[in-house]
C-alpha cells in the first residue's frame, strides 16, 4: 500500500493542533499496565521473519496466562469503578431491557412452538400450545439448567407431527452442541444424548423414528476450545439407541475443510446434504432418496460453482434459490438429473437492484424476502412465476420468520427496526392479510428518534450506504457523541435491528451510524467479492470514509467518534484503529480476528480462508500482513482510548487474538489514553450469552465511552431508571 500524502499546513489546523498538544500535556500520566513478558518466537514466512513475542498468550489455560488475565481484569475493574455514571447507566439499561418478548410461533402438526422471555430472564423459555393466541405451557426452561444462566439452547427442531423435539444445549458460550430429545406430551427427556455437533440442525425423518445431524470427531483432551475442528460428517441417529450405534451417512475425508448440513424436504422423500468449503457461499448439494432403503447420497448440484438453497420439491423437481447466472439471486426449478442451467425453469427472476434473500412456499405461493438498500421488502409469487402482490411493511426494517410447511394456510413473521422492538405479524396466506399478533411494550420512546439512510463515497469513489439513527431535528454542531459500527465480510448484511443498548445510546444523546461496507451481502456477489481476499482493504477504506463523512457533515468530531464491531467487525475496528489512530476518539474491538497470520490454526478458523486467504501461501501472507491489526501496531504511536473485549470460552475466535493485540497496544502506546481489556468469564463468541452478562458488558462499554468521550448524561437519567424525556 502506498503511504498517504501529508496534508499541507494550515493556520487553523495549526491552532487546533496546538490546542490538542496543550490538552495532552495536561492529561494524566499513562496507566501502569500489568507486565507482559516478551518471548523470542520468530516465524519465517517465505523468507520474511515475523516476531511473535506474545505467543505464550495463546495457551489460555497456562498459569502465566491466567495470572495475566486476572491482572488485566483488576486494572479495568478499578478504572471503571471510577466512572460515577456507571450506576445510572445500569439502572436505565435494565429498565429498557425489562420487556416481554417472543419469537414467532412455529407450527408442527397441531402444536405451536415459541419462546418467551419475561424481560430480564437470562435465557428465553420454550413454550408449546395448541392455540397460538393462548400461552400454553412451558416445554423447556434453560434457566433451570445452570445457576449462572450460561447453559443456552442452541438448537430446537420439532418432529413433523409436533410429538417430539430434538434440542441442543451449549455451555458457557461454546460452539459445541449436545443434542437431547424431549417428549412434548410428558415434558420428559428420552435417554438419547448426542455430542460433538456444531452449527447445524436436526433433520427429522417424516415418521419421527430418528434424525440426521452433523458431528465432528471428539477433540483431543485439553484442546476442546482451541484445537482445529475439521472433517464434519453427517450421521443418522435412531431414537432409543446409543450414539455409538449411529450410522455414518456422508463424509468427505478428501475435503476436510467442507462444512456439511442435512435437511429433509417437506414431503419427507429427500434428504438434502449441503456442502461448502469453509464459509465460502458456494455450495454443492447431494440427495438421498428416502423411499429407497439403503440409498447412498448422489450428486445433484455438485460443482460448488455458486450458492444453492433448496426451498422445496415436487416429486423430482426442486425449487432452488441460486446466484448461478444471477449475482443477486433468483428462484429456479431444477429437475433431478438435469443440473445444466439451460434445463432450468426460472420462477422468480433476478432483480436489477435487490438481492433475493429468502423464499418460503405455502400452498401455491412463494413468499420472497428481498434485500433493498440494506433493508427488507416482501413479495408474493405463485408457483408459475407470476408476481401476485407486495406485502406492505409499515417501517424501514428487517423481516424474519415465514416458517412452516407447504400445507399451512397461515404463517408468522417478525418486523423490527432500530427504534422499534420486534413485532410479530400473522399472515393469512390465501388472502395475504397481515395482522399484528404481538407487539412488545418497551420503556423507550422510539418515536422521538428517526432513521435516515445516506450514501457517501469511499476512497475509490464507490457509493457506500449508511444508516444514521438520532433524535429528531438533531443539530449538527460537530459535537454529537457518535458510535460507528460495521461488519463488511462473509456475505453478511447489516439491516435495521432493535437492541436495548442502541436505545440507551440514543437516550444518552448519541448518534448511531451503521455502515454497510463492501464484503457484506447488501448488493449481491459483486459487493461481497469487492471486500474479500486481495480486495479486503476496500472494507477498511469504506469504514474510514464513513468516519470522515460523519465529521465533514457536521455530525461529530474525531474526539467524539467511537468505533465498535464484533468478530469480523472486531477485525474491522482493529484495522481502522491501527491504520488511522488519529481519526477516532475511542475504539471497542469485540471478540475480533486480530492475528491474521495465525487465525486458521485454531478451532474453525480455517473456514475463514474464503474471506481472508491464509498465510500458508505467499500471496495470502503478503495480503494479510498489510492489514493484520496485531502486526500493524507501531511503537511510539498515540492510540485512542481502546477497550478490547473478549471472552474466556470463545472457541470460535479464540481469546488469544484479543490478548496478543492488547499486549501489543499497551506496549506501543505513546499517549495517556487507556488501553484496557474486558474479559468475560464463562462466555463465548456471543450466542447464548445470558441477559445479565449482556447488560454487564453494555454498561461497561458505555461507561468507558462516557469517560473517554466526555459524555454528559441528560439530567433525566434518574436513579430509578425511568424513561428520560426529550
């Protein structure tokens, strides 16, 4: 990468610089960080020597690492304890979070399954009812499974008749799942217990005699949270038997980095096995004819040249959503044995602008969810490929749901936005009439705020969309505390969503900015490809351009601008922080991928080569070294206040990423700004995290931002945590 040209001197800029230098001179002395031993490990990458002095922190179970973590925890706890606004933030956030929320009902047989959280329960409770308008009774309460709320439900799949449920549990945030089976009528578990599964669902046979599931070989002792996890397989489990008696259905030892997942078509005839190379969106599909006992998997669409997702089937014709020949995706009908695109029948064509994100089939109607400039639109089509109607959505937001079987005459969906919690709607399929089914009541005045979408140019001129959420008629005085977030990877789109943390930030007087960066799926395959592998720097340029636009447009200033992001978004924050430390007032990388030369060596990190490449090749090494946050830290640099957040049981992005990055930043910091860590105990990458821990981490993050950005809470933040008034 070429160095950026230095700006010419300017009298006003010189005055501002002098003011900043004077303020820095008066700032407190830098913190005394816990001592961190520097080792002498050096790796040779194609003749280039790369030092890794903090390699020892990769062993998160060693006494030395544990002592270091405790010392970092103590430093951060002492620092946060001095933020007087922390108590008010906790009271107010708890009041906002304390609202009743539900999932959309799922119908199986004559039963409906849904989840409910009364407000501050650590985990949602699973209910079953014969009438979705009535509460029914508790089927499964994960809160009873652990004292600290860290055992979470990670999978829930009823049989077609609603008689049984296969459910998976994870502990302390781990990606490892353990499957159990519960009789719905009695509420009691069967003896079946299946271990070493990750990321997939149970696919029941039509008669409920058993199900297909994914699993890995058991990890070596002591490597459950760090060892590489490869060679996923599909197994058949018959109810009432031990896992050791399960039958292997499909495995590809010749492709150890394939992910495999099973699904059964609505008519019960076909087992569909989907395969992908790591997290690459391209897939291959294989079929098992369940009407033929002992039938082996056969290729269906096995070129792995595009994404393929089976919606349903009619005998030997499959309805498939694909981006083959359509970067923004389309729905086609494909006959078994005719994989050539010239033989396909197009039902829903590719849009010129929108991305076809989801299709469901009810009766003779396809419900199609489209991505339109990073929010959703819904259309209804018939099975012959004729558009019937647009589903009216009352707000710019995100849609989820439309679960059910083809014979169902109604379905449920959820609509949410940045300022309104998820509302559940009931859709009558024959009439296409939607009615509100459940609307939550939350102690937050969403009408006091507005969401607008802007477009700004990135470094290369590409127009990037961004949502801005702020109080209505907000003044642009350059002083608004602003929280900028993004993701930019893995074909993932950021659409409007509600969170109590966002509500609290808005009440604090903040502006939320959500940038839809390249590398996501907002505009289809071209948008995704423009932000991965050798083009990954585009993502960071987009994010930096978003920050510059916010400042140039008068929303905020660098001193009042914070950036946050999680996982791949943590990489985003780490890269932006190390490339432009002058541009931000604070940075909060969360469970981030920060050591780009070694990410593929741990757990499922190898699967991310689709987006990153790897240091195993010369080209990959040279690309990754240019932006790897850990390796971009430079001694003698004045970094902004930074709170590195991770969790001790994260077995997806192992905490070593955050530990090593934190150690490097603390050693390099030339200014007085704090470089701190928040290391959650008995938690993982984020899924299944108890409500109490979510509140704790949000409060600590916002207390950090209140202090370092100089935020003054509105007087209406009362000790009782009641809703502030405009």
